C-alpha cells in the first residue's frame, strides 16, 4: 500500500473514532446526566463545567471534520489535547482506578494520531517569513 494512502486511512479511522468519542461525551456533558454530574463532582469541578466542556467538544468535532479551516483545526486539536490530558491528570489526582482513566487516555491517543496523520490540505502552513 502506498504510504500516503496508508496515512490517509489511519487519519480517517482515528478522526472518526475521535469525533464519535468527543461528540458522545460532549452530548452527555451537555445533558448533565446524573452519572456525569457525580463524576465531575468527584473530580472536584463545578457542575457548570459540564456545559462548557460539552459545548467545546461539539464545536471541536465540527472543526476537525469540516474541510479547510486549518487554524481552527489546530485550536480544536489543542483543546482536545488539553481537555483529555487534564482529565487524565484529574483522575490520577483523585486516585481513580486505571479503568476510569482509559477512556480519556484513548481519546488523547486518538487526538495525537489524528493530528499527526492529517492530510496536507488540513494542515496549517506557515510561510518561513511568518516565523
């Protein structure tokens, strides 16, 4: 298989799973389901944080799936990275078992893989004079 084709397949698989994971958790957070409220309170965050995080996740999914808009995509990937690394750290800080940490870890890995394998037309290109 051609390396460019392989990279595109890896990108779309990772991006599809990432979008599904962020979309579904974003919806759960926006709906403020009881289990999610208990979870966020256990981690030490206010309940209103769910609305903010859920909205950001849905907007991030839209940004990474839409064509073009490379700067917006970079922001979305950065947001996903910060949200998931923060979730992992939060779980570790309160002593949650590994099983509680795995979903955020999987979404963090999918974020990095999707970002790394994104096609050229989805990358932010800087002119060397811009730096």
